[in-house]
C-alpha cells in the first residue's frame, strides 16, 4: 500500500502501482514499525544492513553502500564520498531500492526521465534485474551522458522541447503504456533508498550525528532521504538528534531559495546542471524538512562552484561540478554566519568526476 501524506488517500500496490495521488502530491510508503532493540548492523549486507527501516527487500543489488567518510581539514568538515558507487553517483541508493521494488512487483519494463546520473543508475540496475528500461532524455542530450545508459542495454528516448516536455512524455508512457515509472523524483522506493545515506553516516560516526549536513538540492532526493533517515534513527532511539539540513542550489534555477528568501539577482550556474530543477516533485516536503531541522537553502554561482571543484580535485576528491556546489555552499554558509567555526559539519559529495 502507498499513501499520500498530504490528503491521506491510500492506494493498493501492484504491477500498475501509482506514484502520484489524485490531489497531485507524491505517494509514499506508510511509516514502518521501528525496532526498539539496540543497533545490530552487519555492513556486509550493504544498504540492507538497515533492513528494519526499509520497505523493500534486496531483490536487486550490486553490492552498493558504505561509501567512505573522509576527514577534510582544509574545509573543517567530513565528506561522505557518495560518488564511490557502481554507477558513479549516490543515485544508486535509490536505484537499488526502486528496481528491487519493481522486481517484487513482477515489473517487466520501466521508464525514467533523466539524461544524467539517475538515468544511468536506473539503466544499470534494470540491467542487473533483467528488466527492460527506456530512459527519456532531451533531444540535445550529450552523447557522453548517454553512454552509460546505452552500455547497460537501456534505450534512450529523445524528446524535443523543454525538460518538462521530457518528463511529460515519460509520464504519458507510464500512464498509458505497459511501463512502470521508476522515477527518481516521484517513486517512493527511490527515497527509501536515499535514507540509507543517513543510516550509514550515523553508524560511521559511532551513532552520533553532525550539527549540520550540506547537500546539493535539485529534486531533493538525497535531501529528503537524509531527513527521513535521520528522523527514523532518532525515533528509534539509535541517535539523539537530527542535523540541520542545508541545501545548495544553482543560481538561475533555485526555486527553494526563492520561496525562502525571495528572488535573487539574476545569475547562472550551468556547470551544476545536475540540480537545475525548476519544479521539484516534492517541493512542499523539502520546505517542511528545512523548517523541521532549522535548515536553509542558498544558491551558488558558477565561479564559486568552479573554484570549489578545482580545490577538491587538488586534494584528491575527483567529483563532478554538481558535487562541488555543496562545498561552495559550505563556504557560503560559513561566510553568512549560518554555520559557526566550531560546528560539526558533514558534506555529501554526490557524483564522480569520471562522468563527463
């Protein structure tokens, strides 16, 4: 069963499982009963070391999870290296759960709209599951971004028009065709997967949580996953707090920042293309998470992002620009006094620099 956390409607599960309520809001799994015992974690089980917190079993896996946590004295922070995954991005957390859900339901074909990390991750895990996958992409998508999709045997479907046109075409196929919508933005299993970011980080810190976590913010898949994961850990009594969640968007496409702080001066950040999302699917939930954690969102420009990217590369963190925007945001949050010098901060590095 799936439920709408906005209006309370519920929907049955099955191969034709929905992802969006009639009221327009996203659907989610009902809250799970949390374990009351002391933490018992076996890291050899990958993401499913936290099976009690997850609504989906390990039907499809490539051994993902347990990415390193590296101290970074240069930034006085810890970096969670979520670019160290089979497909080269944190999106594997969501893809593993999403395709496991598809396998549980007996799905034979999935569709997704993304020419970037999410498309590659869904394609790769669909290949692992033996499920056909069509990945809807903009007509002008770079071939370099499609190589991983095609290598996994998925079919890129090029769509003329805007990024929203791509999504609309994919949704139309999912609603009217025989495909299951494996959307990183809408599918609830994807967010169940990104919760594991919080579980791992807390475990790797001996069940303590940082004062704040800084993350890139587009659709909010990792942002909301972190919020839900840390909230579940606190509810279970495994940790005693939820960190402040501090999002970083790209200048020029920063709807959360505009909602919180008003429209800013015109600017662009085309290098951080992975978070250029004008209408996040779970916009209200992102705002709620920021409010609940005394968090915030800011936008960073291209120059700051490129400076952070170069500094990361020089220190051995070979990430893509959308990862670097989080480090640029960390510096900006400190300059603005949102973070104090003594705050314990973790930063998510989300995508590999090998993905050109």
